[in-house]
C-alpha cells in the first residue's frame, strides 16, 4: 500500500465553483434548515472573495422553476463567468463550463451545489476523472434528506473526492492565523457565517477587555 499523502487546499492552486445554487432548487434541500442552508451558500461564495480565488458560476435552465442564482452571490462575484446551461445535468458536459474551469489554470477545485447527489457529485466525479483534486464543500451542498446526502458523499469519497465542512475548507485555505488572509479577515467571516465560533471569540475578547479570563 502506498503511503498516505495529505493533499491540503492551496489557495494559490485552487478555484471555487458555485453549481446550481438556484433559488428554486434551494427548495429541494432538506438536510439543513432553510436559514442554515442559505447561510452556508453565501459562506461558500464569500470564501472565494476573501482568498481571491477564481470563481466559475453555473446554473441549470434558470428561466424555468429552477430559478436564478441569488443576487447576493452574483454581487460577490460580478466579473466571474456565469455559464447558463440549458440542458446538461452534469455541468462538465457543457463545453463552455469546461473551458471556464480550464481557463482558471488551477488544479484544485472547491465546489458545492444543489443537489448533492446530482449537481455536486456528478461534477466532482468528472473532475477527478479529468485529473483535478476535488474538495466537495458538504455544508454548502444540499439535497432531499440526510440519507441521500450521506450516500452521495460516500460515492464521492470512494472516488477520491475530499468531502469537507465549511470550517475545514476555511481553515485549510488559511492554514495559519498569522497569515494574510488570517485572523483579521477570517474572524468577521466566522462571526457572520459560523456564529458559534464568532461568539466564542467575542466572549474571549469581552473577558480580556472587561472581565476575568478563565485561566484554562
């Protein structure tokens, strides 16, 4: 057996894909609460902005019930290519989308989509086959239920896709709190999108400024 090699996300080598995060398809995601899932979709897009990652957006038949991508996502990345697919279920089957991904020049791909078992998984598997290292952002991919999400994540893992949480994606991009982007840029991100961590930091700051540190 070959020795394990830990291939971390490298912000200099990564691109981020936003796949079918559409306002109609959003209604299909039941493995998260609606409030949590909207938060996670926006966090996915925000990570690319913080780390200046190349972004490719894609939607599927958005003039029908699938709907458009959220305005908040478009506004974060107004200059990113937006590939509006008219029929291809797997985004990799669309020549314009493939060209846009290839044009980033990156070999690591962070992606999330709706649904996890179709839009995320089909594309992730195709990217692995094409030679990319793929990181599926599980918190920003949604589907009909938890069982379907687990089966999709298992299928991707079996093919070599890295399935990561929002916190894991963020921390692998950062690597060191002293980096740039580092604590200064990421603490506001966590305060907005991962409030459990944001409030932990707030409590620490309050204890240092106005209270008594625990001594732990």
